[in-house]
C-alpha cells in the first residue's frame, strides 16, 4: 500500500499551491480514470488535488451564441441540462452515452479533456464544435489543444476552468460503443458551424481524436447521409486491437458519419 | 508491436556509430530516461519513467548491446521491471549505411509488455511503443543534426 494526501482547495490559488507543494501531485477532476489507475497501482501520486470545490468550476451558462460549461461539470449535468438541450442537443446525447451512471455522475468534462483518452467521447465534440478551452492562465483553441495519445497542450499543473462552445447550426454524434466499457470503438461528431463543416473522429486514430478532411469536404458541399457514405475512408493511421482491425474501424467511421448526419 | 523506420543523418558513419555507443547520447535520446550507466563493455543499467495518460511507471532495468558489427550494425535491447505495474522489454536492430558523407540509419524495433500494464490493452501499448521508438530515433537524428559533432 501507499499513502496519498487528499486536498480539496476552494480557490485556484490554493489548488496551485497544493499542486506545487507535493512531490508527485495529480489533479483530481472526477477520477473516473485516475482512481481506477491508482487502484491498479499503475499510478501512485503523493498528493491528489480535487478541483471540484473551487468556486465557479461547475455549472452551465449560455450567452452571446456560446455555451460555457465549467470544467467540473459532470456528464450527467450536461446530459440533463435544458440549456444544452435547446442549444446543442448533440452534446446532451454524447454526455448521456458516456460510460455508466456512476461514471456520468462523477466524471467531468474538464477531466475527460485533460486526460484525452484516444477513445473518449468529449474530445470529438470539442474539436468538431471548435470550442475554446479556458485554463487558469490562458485560452486554448480546440484545434491546438489535442496533441496525440493522452497528450494535450496543457502545461504541468495547468487547470482547465471552463469550456466555451459556439452554438452550432446543426450537430450530431454517433458512436459504436465498445460493449464492456462504453468507450467509443469509433465515434464521429459532425457539426455545421459558422466556420464551416467539421467532422471529428474518436476511438479510431492512433494519435487520438482527429478531423476527417474527406468527410468535411463532402459534407461541406452536400450535407447528407449519402454524401458521407460516398467518402473513401483510409485505414492508414488507425488503431488495430482485439476489438477491431484498422479496416473495421475505417468502415465504422463511414457508418457512424452517415448515422450522425442522418440524425441532424 | 513491430515497426521499422529510416533516417538520413548528415554525419559520417563513424560519428553516428560513436553516438550510438555513447551512454550520454543514448540517455538524452531515450524518452523518459533518468539514468543510464555502463555496467560492462556492452551492458548498461537504466532507469526510465514512462507516462501513458494517468499511468506512471518507473522501470529499472538493463540495456544490452548485442550482435555488434562495428561500425555498421548492432541490436540494442532492454528489459525493465516496473514493480507491481509489470515489465516492458524491447529492442531494435539498427543498421548504418554509408551514403557519401551522410549516413542512413534504418531500424526495426519491437516491444512487449507484461503484467498489469498489459491490461491497458494493445491499442494503447502499440501506439505508445511506436511513439517512443519514433521519438528515440528522431531525438537521435536531431541530436546529430543540431550538434554537428566535429568527428572527434
């Protein structure tokens, strides 16, 4: 066994102090990946800094054509939010399909984004919707945020405070869940935004979430399931594992894109 | 996990070979390497910290150089134990080919993990191993390109 010191600061300043005060500190933002990892003894941080009690870290608001979601907002809160439902219901569908009820009531949007699991759902939405990630020190565009497998633009001990999401004209998410974990075997988020069409794919790429150019071009000129169906999807750079080969995932990307567009 | 790759390095084969046998250079190029010291002519002890998302494992192990055919090729292989997390082992066959004043480095690497880390699933292990192998050789390439050793 090993011991861990648990901190629950009420302000960003206290959180940063706690993070800098330990030898091997980790931010706890729901712990749906981190705690499971610690139970397996695959991580043994000296200090955990729970950021959920920091003022202003959770909650949902809408203003000026954008939704702002606090980093510590749980998936269940997003899934059941009337505001999200009316402005971007695809996000409710996505959040409501993450893991199981226990995960949805503990896991948070900020935690999911900072972890950047290559099969997580939220990264696809954030990338396709062109969201902005606000941290304690700066704002990062979604395009610059995801940086490969479990890697983001976040600095050590940088804390996500909120996510600002421009309301799309149309958006939908379709995923083929891995039956045991409900992680995306393949998930495709399609969005028609003021900056054009974006299609983000999770669960499939070797480097995690990415935008599919071919699908974006096809849907940009013709927003229809048949246009999505006509796009060749290359298996190059896709993951292969016992759940599915790269070719299988490539096929699923086409199918999920078609379903997502049909759902808008 | 099996992977291959090739780099063109703007240095003579002797210089590249020397760097491939320099513990300081290897330490600087192996991702997450905290310590690397010779324990014999062909073996080194190593301490490497690896992070895959939430997982952070400290490996203590040994790196060995075998099939040495100076200054042309060798196999670098290592095995590390990460406590309760499990173990990792891997290796790369490295071949240096002369091309005028430049050198073409080609490699074929493989990696394997066991124990609890293996439960993370092959999708993560494979992607990570590929990333690490690529990182090593690109670090190595950068080291020789930036540093432009005088061939001493």
